[in-house]
């Protein structure tokens, strides 16, 4: 648990409105966080807001894959003349914390509850502007994250009409593209023989998905019979393929 400190010994700038806020809200708790201690943890439902007066902190998210390292979102060193605010999104609801904030070295912070934030909104415009700037930055970051998430789920396939006799890929070639049969017929030929397949004969119409995901050579050759409509997904979309077909990918891998 973090210790407390006597905030009167800290040289607070009157221009930050913090002395006036502390005078009006004496129950605001000053805390000292040691190196590695958490101000907040991802997934918590706590609604406190922290005004960091001095020190440094790291903002991180849990890894998507077990045993991987956390994703560092920001490392912030605080200038005592310019306090930093974290946890401001909690004021707008009871959603769980979207990231963890951990002290790096010794960090001094003020812990504000919901009613303290309401006092700021009503009476302290300078602090409110800081909070609004933080919110604006969070919205920008959220929008960027959504764009990144959409990109990670997007297969961005090339649409292609193939004529009879067109070879989509040959056995032994690197599976650096994924072919999804949407319409038509394709003949697959390999060591186990030859067979004609239609979209319904394949999981989601995907040809040689395992070879594509494992970055292995094709085991069979695929030749169009008649005419076919296919979607072609590039090698750099493998993560998007896994995210789009998680159960199928898990079964293969």
C-alpha cells in the first residue's frame, strides 16, 4: 500500500489551482508510490483520478498472448511545475480501467474521488482545462486504436476472376498468398490424387489455409476449371486471417 505525505511541504504553484482545491477539499489523499507500485490496474472498476505532482509513471496494457510482455503505451516523467493527470476517464462511468499505471521510481500523487472531480468541474477552470486536454488526447488515442484494430481485422483481399486452366498455385511453391474460392470450381492435385472442389467443399472456401498460416509450401496444385471468382489475401494479412477465423485457425495450428 502507498504511504501518505504532508502536502503542505510540497511547493505547489498557485497558478495550478491546487492549493485552493486542497484547501476546499482537505480529504484529498496525498500518496507516495514506491518503484513498481500501481496507481491503478487494468480491469479494476475504481473511479479515482490521480494528479501526479512529481516522479514518473508507466502506462501499460496486458499482453494479448500469455507470457508475452505488456504493451507500454506511455512513459511519463512529471515536472513539478506541470502536474500530470491520469485516470480521468473514470469520472464518466463505471467502466473498467483500460490500462495499468505503475510508478517508476518514487512518485507523489493526489488521489481524488468522484465528488472532488465535481468540485473541479464547478469551480476550478484551470484544472478543468487540463482534464479536458487529457480527454481530448485519450479520444485521439482511442480513435487511432480503433483504426489499428479495424486494420488488424481487415483481410483487404484482391478480387480476381480466373479463367479455365489458370493455375492459382502449384505444389511446392511457398504459400505466401491465401486463396478464397467464392464461386466456381478448382481442381486440387497432389500426391493423394485429384479432386474437384467448390466453395461449399472447403472451410469458408479457403484453399490450403494451413500452409498459408504455417508459412509452408503448398501440398497440392490448384487449377481453375470453367471460370472462378476468388479472393486473394497477401502474406502480411496472416494476423487478420487468424482474427477473422479464430476457431478454424486454432484447429489447424
